[in-house]
């Protein structure tokens, strides 16, 4: 899961590609590289590190109107200079950047390339050496690339340069996303529209196994067999200000504070002309009609799915199972007679989810995707899509997507069956206001992060019932960006073993939003306190006591995750800030996880 961008046109390409890559850093940031073509040949600058590090090694004096760039999340080979993209064939004629994973690289090396010296440990180098091999055997370049595409198994978005033809970028795609950006006097290629939006908002979307040839004046798209394809371009609906940080020091902070606005936008987007909740009848009918909903998701989206199960079962009376996508693929549960698959994914690109989607589609089951990204792979390949309308989420650490997912799930649920009669828009409007007031308390969160977490190695979030699911998400936020080892725990389960980890001053944060479990969780707080824990309570006004540190205005109990998570997001943010962590780009991670 890397990002690629390419440009051919009339402007010096360096800044176009570097700024494009910066917009793709969410896809990985272990190493980066750029290839610039000019009369001297192909100039390559690459190394481990971020785009800002790449900037410092690119030679200012190299002028070029054709180039390709790459930002990498390492899969094959450690992030060092040699393993950074672009990679070149042994004769240096072909230069290539790649997003994806080639599964049969060892077979291909053995079959075709046993006499070739490989420089890197990457699977990618196999592709570029294979193109060279087929060209050396007499194939024309286009044929050699298509031949290579037919040999490689796995996922790829490729951008390829041929030193002998400095007027063309070749590109190809399978499973990894790729768009061609249409300009006047220039054209582009990129993993996503954000990398190109400052230059163009018109794009072609490539399908799997398509091959593309780009010059500054033309974009020609072909099947893997060489047949030309007529494609309709589309206009991307992205506002440049949505992808800038603006006044905020970090995207994460911006995205936390956008949540009240996102909830209001969701209300707006899911209203009919009379202002009532509305979702396409076909979707509602299919959810009503199924005998069980299977929610498939990963990470934060999985945590939203756990809350979704509560909503679907308690409000809509619909049996629901939530399964981590990477587990479902290899360990499918016994399915009910008429299942409906509900995929939750901010990016809509998560490979683990896609594998499940491919599998269940083959079995003939219906699918619905809840995603933030219109036109994303999961959205395109599912029967139905419900959009989050949260605007681009750039920080690796997901915040506004989580609350948007729960809000959309809550609307879906109440439309399927509203057994406990919730006026969902009234409740969500109230929640947006409560979120806003929570966002006014940043000094408190900063202070609590400092008092409880500075210098700590580990932390626990504890809760029961729906609060337990919020604890899982709160713990993921904290560990993901501050690197404090944090566990979300069912409060009642702690005493069955894990309480052994409580030491003097171990931070234990309890989330209590449900009347039914208030006293039980409070007993668990006493138990850990007696063993030295430094306890902090996040609770609702109606359940609060004088000593609770964070007290939230009351909202509907079933929807409390939407507000309970806000202060946990802030606490994670300030804990990471105080430890000097790279908040928007935590180590070892990427925003969009397109490898299994
Ligand atoms: O794009 P998705 O929602 O499918 O991504 C799933 C997870 O990779 C993602 O939620 C991840 O856990 C977040 N970075 C956590 O903040």
C-alpha cells in the first residue's frame, strides 16, 4: 500500500510530483523516490524517510517535464535506499513505481529471470526486470508490459518509463487503485484524486487488468489483450480546502473538531424532502429481508461495527454478527440461511474487506458498504453503498469516520425497524451540540493527558456493555499515536487475570454511559484503585459523581459512543503531542491498508 503519481506535460515536474506525493503519504511513508526524465536520461532520487526528506535530496537543477514518484509502506524488504522505488531494469532502460504485492515473484524469478542480477529485496523489481526480458526477446514495449501483466499474480498499480521514449508514461492496474488525471497540455496518473486535484478535477478510473498509455496530449486505455477501451471521464468532487490543515497543527485535531459538522451533514444527506430520515427503499428492504447481518470490518471500522451490532439488535431486532475481515477470509462462521453482508470501511480500499467481498459475492450473497470514499473499490463492488459524507480523513488515526459510521448505522437501523422509537434526527442534532461543547474543553484534556499519561508505559480503558466497545476504540487511539501500550477491557473481566498488571500509578480510564452497568463499573474502579491504579472517569451527567473528571451532557444511551469517544480522542492526541510523536503519521502505519 503505497502511493504513486506521474506527470507528463509542459511544466517542471519536480514540485508537481513532490506535492502530489505529500497528498499520498497517508498510503505509506517508509521511503520515497522520484524519477525525472530529461535529455540526460532518467534521474533517480530516492531514500528511506518521508517526502520532506526526499525534497532535500532532489537536485534543484534537474529540469524535467516527465516524471513518476512513489511513497512506500514497506512489505518486501526493509525501508532503505535500495528498496525504495523507483526501480530500474538491469539495462536501466525501464523505470517503474509500484503499489501492491506480487504474489508469484519467486516463481517468476525462477522461470524467467534466473540469470538476472537483482539489486533490491522487493517484489517490484521482478516486474521491471520481466518487462526488460520480454523486450530483449523481441516484444514491442506495450506488448511486453501486457505480457508481464498476464504473468504477475497479485495487486498492482504501476507507472512505467521507457528511457528510449521520453514522451510516454505507461501504467497498469490490478486490485490497487489508479486514476488518470486529464489536463490541457498535460496528463497525470495517480493512486488517488487528491494527488492531482490541484491540477485537474477530471479523471478516468482504471479497472482491473487495464493498461494505459499517456502522453502530454493523449490518454489511451486498453484491455490486457490490447483492445482499446472507450471510457467516460468523471469529475472529482473534492474541495482543496478539505485536504489542507488550515489553522490546525495536525489533521487529527482538525478532524476531531469537524465531528459536530459531520453529524449535521449526515442528517442533511440522509433527509428526504420533508426532512425525515431517508435511505433507498431497496437497501432497507434487503436489510429487513435478511435473517442476519454480518458486519465485516477492520480496526476502527470494526469497533464502529460492534456498536452497529448493538443498534441493529436492540433497536431493529435484527440478529447481527461482527467479524474482523482478516479472520473471516480463512475462518468463515457457519452462515445463516439468508445473510446480508455489511462492510464498514472509511477508505473503501481495505484489502482484508475486499477479500471477503469477493468471496461472498461468489457465494451469491448481497452486500452493502458504508464508506467515506465514493467510487472506492468496496463501494463499486458492493450491491449498495451508504456514504459517510465526512470529507477526506487524512490523519492515519481515524476519528470523524468512526462517529460518522455510527451515525449512518443509527439511521439505517431506525429505518429498518424502530422498536424503541427513537427520533434519530432529533437525537443526532443533540449529539452534534454535545460534541461541540466537548470540543470546548481542550485545556482539560491536555491537563488530564499530562497528569495521567506522561511518562507511563501502559494504560487501560475499562467499560461494560456498549462502553466496552468504546473502550476498544479509545485504546486503539491512544496506542496508535502515542505508543503507550493500551488495552480496552471489559471491566468485569479484568479480575480474571489482567488485574495482575495493575501497578502503582497505572492509568485506568473508565467509560460509564449506561445506567444499567454504572454501579458495576464503579466497583471495578474501586478494585483497581485499591491496587494502586490512577483512575479517571468519563461519564454522563445523569450518572456522574463529584469526583468524575469528564462529565458529558446526557444523550440517548444507545448513541452514547458518539460522544463518549470525543474526550478519548483528545486525550490520545495530547498524550502523543506531549511525547513528541508524529501524530498524523504514526510509525509503521498507513492510512489505507491495501495489503492482506
Ligand atoms: O479504511 P478502513 O476503515 O477500512 O480502515 C480500517 C483500519 O485500517 C483503520 O480503521 C485503522 O484501524 C485506523 N487507522 C485506526 O485509527
